[in-house]
């Protein structure tokens, strides 16, 4: 079946522009996570949704970052007034959501954001 | 101190050898441990999970967990050039909603 998809795959933004990154999780997956991966580093947690509820947003680096999942499926990560330090790969992952501590998280291909 | 630390790489082993990857974590309430493989330019892919002390084997891969020492490792037997990738150790803390906390990754190169 289809895996997690993300769009766009690459995004170049000028500093100060707003960007929106989309994630389509695996059908039926309740849990959805966003991670940020800087070059040469492991992914870092940004936020977590269970269906449409955003239960953990402790990893969002500033109030310029906003995420939503209004119907419990597709999610959008929005970054306002982008800065150069926002340049990274943004990964979305989904899981069944039945057993949070053992569910396998399946990752999408990521969106590589470059802020000039 | 980072929450999850991996042995610094890069690690280079000859084809057919055993590759040993190590990881330590700081949060004692961590309860789930994972090894992900990430090829260059690709997304992480789960290769092993382990939840209780001891060894868990899956084909050429063996994960080892020692909660008392807060240590988890991955052994790759009969290493192949196709195993060349970055290996990420990840941990789920018992008090979280299942978010993964990753180490910085270890780059493994298997040379023919």
C-alpha cells in the first residue's frame, strides 16, 4: 500500500517568506509526528497529533512554527517569516496509534527546505 | 549532555566483518529502543526494536539492551556494502506520547 507522502519534496524560500509543508499519512494511522533534521544530525521532534488533536507541541522551536491536522488525516506544517536557521529536512511520520511506545513510525521522504 | 548519544563515527569495516554500533541514553524512564537505518538523501527506516533487557536477533542484526547501564547496541554480522548508511539510535521515554528522541547517528561504511 501507499506509504507516507510529503510535498513539496524541495522548497526554496527567501528569508521572511511563509512556507507550508504537507504530509499525507498512511491511511488509518491515528498518530502523526513531525520531525526536523538538520544536516548531519538525527531528527528532532517537533509536534504530535492523535487524530485531529495536537497533544504535544513541545518541540516547535518558536511561535513562527504552526501545525494542524483539521480532519485527522492530512497535516500541514507552516513556518512564518522563515529564517536561515529553519533550513533543514522536515520529516513526517505516522503510526497506528494503538500502543504509542511500541508502534512502528513510518517516515515520509521529507521536505528539504532551504532558506536563502 | 544529550539525551541519546551514539559512538562517534564514521565507522569503516571490511565486507564480511561484524559492525558494532553503540548508544547510551540519559532518561531512566525510557522504555522503548529502536535502530533506524538512513541512506543518504532518504528517510529513516526501522530495522530493529527492543523493549526488554537482553539480546534480540533478526537475521544478520542483533540488538542488545542493558537498562541498568542505559546502553543499547546493534551488531551487524557479515556486513555487506549495502549496509553502508547512517544508523540512528532512537528512544521513547515512558512519559511521552511516543515521540522518538534520536542520537546524532553513526555513519557506517562497509568496503569490499
